[in-house]
C-alpha cells in the first residue's frame, strides 16, 4: 500500500482549558461466564437472585456493548469452597472490580471470598474497587447491623473463626468506601462514569476538533480489516496529543486491546525505550513480562501480538528507532489494528513503511481568539475592555496554543488585579 499524505489542514485543534484464598482449582457445576485469558477489564461480583435480572444484566450488557471486557461470575451455581486459580487471576488482572452489594450478598461465602480478594488487590496492586450498594445502606455495612450481623453470626457456626473475622473487616471496609447507591442514581450515570474510566483525559472544551477527527477517520477502514498507521506531526504545543487522544477515545470501543504510551521522547531518555515496550506488553497481554533489552522486547511483541487487534497511541516520538522497537513495520499485529503516532519531526514518519501523515498547523486567528477567550474568560469572545489585548496576544503568538493560553491568562488577570488595586 502506498503512503498517503492528505492535504495538510489549516485549522488545528487546541485545548481550551481545560481474602485469604487458596489458589487451587475448584469443582464447578457451571454458570461462570469465562473470558479468554487476560481479557478482562471489569470484574462483577454479585448475588444473582438479588440483582441478575435487573441491575446486573443491564450493567453487564451496557459495558459489553461499549467495548469493555467484563467478567461476570454467577457464584450461585458453584460447588467449590475456594476461589480457583483462574478466577483469582481474573480478579488480579481486571482494572476495575465492582462488588454489587445487595441484601443477601453477605450470606454467600463465595461473594465474601471474592470481596476479600478484591480489597487485597486494591491494597497491593492499586486496582480500582467501586462498590454499588443495591437497595441497601452502606452505613449498615460499616456498623454490621441488621441482616449483615445475622449473616456473620451464621458463618461463625460453620466457618473458620479467622476467616469470618476477615469477612467482618472487609464488609466494614467496603461500607466505608465511596460508591454508588442504586436508589440515588440511575443506571445511565453508573455507565457514564464507568466508561469514562477507560477513556483518555482531554480538556472539557476544544476548538476546531471535529473537522480534524473527520479527516483522520477518512483514513481508517470502517470495517477494521486493514492495519492503519496514522502519523500526526507539527510543532510543539500545537495540540497533536489532544487530537490523538480524541481520535483514540472515538475508536477505543472497537478494540479489546489498547495502550497509550505518553511522552515517549522524555520517557525513553530517562528510562530507555525498553520501558515503553514493557508498558505495551503489560497493556496488551495483561502480564508483567520482564524486558531486559530492546531486542528481547521486540521478540515478545513480534511473537505474541500477531493474534491481537490493537489500538495504540504512541505520543511524542522523536526517533525512528522508537517505532522500530515498538511497532516494527506494522505487520506484528492482527489485521484491523490502528496505531496513532504524534511527533514534531516529519522525518520520523517519512522513514516509516506505510503511514497516513497528517500535519497540524496553527489555528486561524478567529479560532485562536475563541480559544483564548474560553480559557481566560469562560466565553467565546473576550469582554469589551479586554478585546484589544486579547487580539494582540493571539496575533503575537501566531495562533494560541494551550501553553501560551495558560501563560497569557495568568498575565491578563494579574494585570487586571493590579489595575483594580490602583483604582481603590
């Protein structure tokens, strides 16, 4: 495929602002929706007879439809008494752990084992635990009153004393955590917040974004059958990373395997490109493979990524050897993969085998003024008494970038406070 170089755009996008468990295999009767190895992003723990036909089914389906990989454990149908190695690994490898605490949750030993393991992962691995209190009050868990105390007392009769004490502790801990109460929120809000955890952070207000994204999407096979490499280049501070993040977020729902490597230029200088290789391997394979040198990293990526359709954003690449170490010639990945690259140096992209290049230029002055005004005044246009200086600023900077907006915003308001003090 020949390299495509679309006509460079003249209106770039800028930021306006912006449990003790035994890891042996149990006997199962069935009922567990088992994901393929290393594919989970969200782990749902719930008591099926309380929630499965209402809240949990909706949550599970909505997350799957949004491209999020979810493990839903139907522990009602289990025979074993300990968490098996497969389930243990699933909890440990999931980014977000969601216990749906319902009225009969604590009466299930299995649910309590899962909850204990989730909180261990939170403490030891920094995983996110987001409890949902389904038609129950969190304060009852904190103080173990009512049915919660009854459940613990029942477990004391036929379970190890130390294990039950651990369950008491985890119930109190989860009751003290920030979470959602089903009676105070709707399902849509939960979904919105959960989906946001899988998106890259971009400023709340953007100027000139839609046209750029539309042009870039024109280079992408809508059926995701061909591997696409997109290179966005332009001077520093112009908004390349922001544009790339917006494009990444737009595409992320179509991909099970995603990775965002930020500030490669600086990271590789301080830690070596092996650090980025290790991150890529961790994000895609969900494993912590040791990478002792670049060649070893290449070997892992080249041999283990071929069956993965991936979405990768490589931010601020300044050396073509970085691309060689991270994506090779683009053939290391399954057809349909998309790699997005940002760089200040077009020559980095010139040396790539097949790439769609996209130049980001300065904003036109009218859009620069809008950007600056939103950042400085919270409006699309500056106040009349600041219009002249605002126009001078965007004219002098030749199309405001986020960094220049931040600088001049501070200067303008310092000058304003100074003038106000002088008038007193």
